[in-house]
C-alpha cells in the first residue's frame, strides 16, 4: 500500500511539474473572452460592432441586428457599387440579414487569414428618438477594409435601432453613405 501511495505521489509530482500550463496566464493564440456589452442601451450597438471587429466575432456582430427585419441600404451615389451589386444579383441597393452575415463573415475570415485587426471608428453625429421604441443614430465612420489594401472607407451611417420584444435594442435599418 505504501509503495502504491509513493508511486502516486511521484506520478502526480511529475505530471504537475513537467506540464507548461499556467493557470494565471491567458492561453496563447486565443482572444480573451469578451465581456458582454448589454443591448439595453441603444448606443451600445456601436460598441458591439467595434468589439466584434476587434475580436473578429461574427456572432457578436450579428447580435446587434434584428435578424427578421434588418435591411442594409447602400448609397446609390457610390461609384462602381451598382455593377458589384448586380453581380451578386442585387438590383435595389439593399440587402438583408443573410447577405450582411455572409459579407461580414468573409471580411472577418480575411482579417484572420492576414492576422490583422481592423476596427471601425464612429465619431460625431447625433441621436433622434421616436417614442420609446425607435432611435436613429447618425455617425461618421472610417476603417481600412482588409480586402482592399490601402483603401480607407469613410462615410456617414444612419442606424435605425429598435427596442425588440426582449427589451434589447437592435438595428433594423442601416443606411450607409460613403464619401
């Protein structure tokens, strides 16, 4: 019995002292866990979008949208956009939740491939409330997309943010006006 106890202690000591795991250090190669930004405040949709880009987290990104009512509306004055949209089968300068998901997922995958982080910067602007359930948030923005190296995308965005049945605020319309 004593021999078994000694063997167990030696085995545990060997196991504990030969591994490289440090319980006080974050795991290498993994992004730190994201503390959730509550959607109980309509302005937090902007924070969640920026954080989702920083962490390249498509689920965090899509959580900012009302998936059944979301519409992204492109700026018809954006040169070359119509041809690109027509190649995708889009003729009315808008797309829904699924297209937004797939497009952004592609951007995040490109960012991961190139090991880069790009965060959209929202600045200035104003908010306009319509009752207790709708807020329009207007902001200037800029960012450098990984798919178009050296390009800086700038513009103004109008987020129509609605309080949903679960009392969380989500984007229902995204009007994008590029410069």
